[in-house]
């Protein structure tokens, strides 16, 4: 599997400078707010979103500009704001193995911190007249919200058609990666066609990424670093389950939906659903679909000149579909 540190190498200097600029963008003169934002920064993950921004900018023929750094900061600020608000909505006490903001400082403060991060992102773009970047990212945030609401609406019946599933994950997950790639291209002055191409690339990667997440729910918990059956317990309709239900008899379909609806807290029953999905070919089907989107992303990259930035993005696509967690 491609190594993340190796993938980052062509833009390592940009990633390090971004860390400094991002800290500055979150700074506040209010001591409590500054304390919380510093806590958030210390919990940062692999920083895949800035990586997509900088590699896309380099791929599109330009040096990373101040606009590129602002694009990466804008995306991270708005994304972090949505995560803080999500934890409040979900009443989640942890994120990435750390206490969530709402767990440490309660819901009211967490909501206000999310609002602050959102406003910092908006002002960062407006103060520098980055209106194209703001349009790309704001559209992504709107689509993420629509995707969440569509999923909530459809999850009540637990009978989601495959085309609706793909629309949900396109909006919920893929649209943000698409925005990273489009912003990277836009920040170095790429033309509209190239920006659209990079957006399509990011969207394909994002969909492949989400299907890989779906597959984790059916693998060995020891192999993937997280327990299996979580999505079923949370009554989430994933692609392997949707395929299995679409190809089940009416009796089997009713039985499986009944388990997910009414017995999702019973480990034995959850395991029964997992076994049914595996036997029905749901894993193979989802893997096939994931690889189709992976190949679509790689085909778009192949239309660009062969260089270290394209190579890193290719490795990033493969990392997305080969990761263990």
C-alpha cells in the first residue's frame, strides 16, 4: 500500500508552511476560544484535504500561491466547523480517539466554536477577494448538508435505491474532496475546463473512499482497526447491504430490514446480517464499484502530464482504496 509520507513528499514544504498559516487563521484574542482552537489543532488527522489542494495546484502547472494556502485553510476551517457541529448533533463524546469539544466544554460552547470557525473561513476568503474559492467551498458545504438530510429522510424506511445511495455519498463525502481539487486548480489560475476536470477527479476519489468505508463494516475488526457491524448498529444503509437487499427474496428482505430496524443492538443478529451480505455477494459487488470509481479517477489523472505530482495523486487514489482503516 502507498505510504502517506511518501505521497506528501513533493509538497512537504507547502504542508509544513500550511500548518503555520492554519494556526494563524484560527487564532483568537478570546482566551477560552484560543484554548479550544489549539486543542482542535493538536487533534488533526492525516491532513488529506490540504494534501489534495496542494497536489492539485502543482498538477495544474502552477507554483503554490498564497491563494492555495487560503484555499486549504478555508476548507479545513469550514470542515472543522461541520465536525464540531456534527458531534453536538450526534451527542458524540469522542473524535479520533480524543474527547470532542462538546464533551469537554458542553454543547453551547461547541456550537459557538463551530460558528466562529465558519466565520473565520468566510472572512479569510472575503478579505482576500477569493470569491471563486468561496463559491466552490460554500457549494460543497451546502451539498454536504443536503446529503445528510437526504440520508436521514431515506434511512427511516431502510429501503434506499442504489442511485439514491450514490447521490447521498456524492453529497456527504465526495463533494468535499472534489472541492479540494477544484480549489487547488483554481488557486493557480487554471481554466474552467481544468477546474471541472479536477472536481470530477475528486468526486470519483471521494465516492471510492466512502465505499471503502462501507466495506470496513464487513471485514475483520482486527485487520481494519475498528469493530465491524457499526453501520448496521447505527441503521446506516451501505452499498453491500443495499445490493444484498435488492437481490433478496421478499421474505429475506423483510427479515434483514426487521433486524436492522429492531435488533441492531443484538450482536448475534447483527452478525446474521453481516453473514447474509457476505453470502449474497455484497462485498464483491461493492469492491467492483469502488474499483470502477478508482479507475475513473486514474483515467482523469492520465490526461495530465506525467510528473511527481501526478504520481503522488495516483498513489493517493490507491491509498484511498487499499487503506486498512
